[in-house]
C-alpha cells in the first residue's frame, strides 16, 4: 500500500502536528507579537500574508505567513520571488533570511490546513495542472518543509533577478514536483523526523549567514 494511504499520514501525523503546533504557538507568542509590531512600524497593516494555495486532497486554502513584501505585491509582480526582489520590505528581508516569516504557519497547522513536514503549498495555477502522477502530492498535507524545500532553500538565488516566474516554471517546478512525489510515497514518522532535523540544520546555517556574513561587490567576508 502507498505510504500516503497509511494510518500515519491519515491520522497520527495530524495529532502530532496539532500537539506540537499548539505548544509552539504558546511558547512563541512573544515572537509573534514582536514580529507583528515590527511589520506595522515598517509598512503598516496587514501583518499577515494570506493567499490561496492548493491544499490537502485538492481543497484550496489560504496560507498564513508574516508579510514580507509591500502591500498588493501579487498585483505588482509575479508569484516567484526574484533575487533582490524590490517588493521585499526592510523587515521582510530579515524575516525571509532567518525564516521567521514561516512562524505564522503555526496557525495553518493548528487549523489543519498544513503540516510541519510536507510539500510546500503551491500556487493554484500550478496545482490545478498536476497530471495524474502529480496528483499524489495533494494526498499529503502541504507543509513547511520537505525534500524540495531543502534542495531549494535559496530559491531566489537560483531563479535570479529577471524572469523569475519563467525560470521557475521551466527549470524548477518539475524537479520540485518529483521530490514532492517522493515525499508522498515515503511519508512516515522516520521520514518526517529526518526532514525536520535536516531543515533545522539548514535554517540555522542560513540564519547564521544572514546575520554574521556580509557581502560586498568583491565577495563574502
């Protein structure tokens, strides 16, 4: 039987997500407040970015993320964030580099729309075009991290500064979907623990680089 049809994916995983999400939400509530105030001082309301994404079993939902771009950024540019994207705010740049914008996803996990581990929620214009083989991606709850998230943790650097959507669709989307399919077929407690540990290590490295390593025109120092 395919792993995504198993008891772990259908029941156990949801219970684990809910317990840990509630605990973390309580513990990190001061962080929520600090980030919210920083965003309001920088660019005002809204604090959260809400947008429709393809969800579990194909049911669309609205994600919760701390807003890192200017208001109405979706109307100004494309769905893929480019390198040095001018839509990113001052506070938003720090949140993205440290992945603190993802903390708001705890709300989506508590609601049952997302999981800690699972394929990153994708734009509807992509999920609605999934072929028969890719439909398996929608049989696990979208999550904060999975194989593709680790591979493309620096996605903005990969897609570059120009034609980010075009580059993403041509060179990134299909490989990402292959890794998403892999996760759906391998979903288990062991797989989730492994991905969680690898993600924590990756985020710490990214945050360290963002805070302590400075770049100039001649390189990194």
